[in-house]
């Protein structure tokens, strides 16, 4: 009998065989977490259920991701990754058309079923649970809004970015989550034409108080 076989594995620790699977196992767990959070929301999803769906034990989930909150944050970041490309997308072009570029990009992410489905799951979890909402806020603030603000060489850049985001998030909620008509069925190009000037105003107009 080898030393490894003779030594019992401590309770609460993943086996050496499991940890040696490496990145592939981590991705399997992350995929299972995204599916579980999407299907059941943050509050009703357990680490045990995620481990079962991934075909591993709970200790391995904790080994790679720590707490349930940290695992949710990792799943959110993967799901939200397409939207995080917005700062790069709006940099190519003049400042006076940045509103149209941002509007078209964000609505385009929501229009694509492949990116819309995980976003819907994130938003629903964030609406229904404060822990999930806090994770979502940190990600959006640090990796999206602050980066958009960094592209604006204007006073109150952070507030400008947040107001523009509020406009677009509100439209996304009504169109894709709540599905209010006629907004839900409106032509995308018509929406861009109507919304882009407002987003542009938030980003580059309306000078702050003296």
C-alpha cells in the first residue's frame, strides 16, 4: 500500500486526484455554477448542488473558489464579460458620437441570445438577493463604469458614466426582463436612434454646477 493510499484524506479537503485535474475541473465547476445560478438564483443555489452538477465534492469547489459569494462573483464575471468590452468599443471614434457607440454596443449584447441568457440570470439574482446585488455592483462599478469614465476627459466623469448606464440598464430591464410593450418589440435601430442622443447628453453634455 502506498503512502498516499494509507493516509486517509482529511475531511473537508479535496483529494490529490481531484486537484490534479487542474484548469479543466475549475472550468467545469464554473460552468455548473453558472447553470445553477441561472436556473435557481443566488439564494436557492447551494455549493453542494453546484458540486453535484459538476461531478465533484464540495471541498473541491471551496478549494478553487472559496465561498459561495466568491463563486458567484466568478460566475458573474464570466457571464458579464461581453458587456465589459464596452469601454474598448467606445474608444474608437470621436467624442461627439460616443453615445451612439455605447448604446449600440450595450443593446447589441442584450439582443444576442447567447449573451442575453446569462445576463438575465445575473440581473434576476441581483434583484432578489442583497449579497448577489453587492457582488454585481462591485463588478459593474470597478470594471465597467470606472473604465467608461476613464475614457471621458470631462468633469464629473464617473457620474456621467453612471447616468448613461442607468439609462441603458433601465431600457434593458423593460425590454428584455419585464418585456413591456411596445418597447419589447420595438425595432433595434429605432431604439438606438431615440436613445443614443440621451446617452450622449449624459456622457458629454449637461455641464455640472459651477
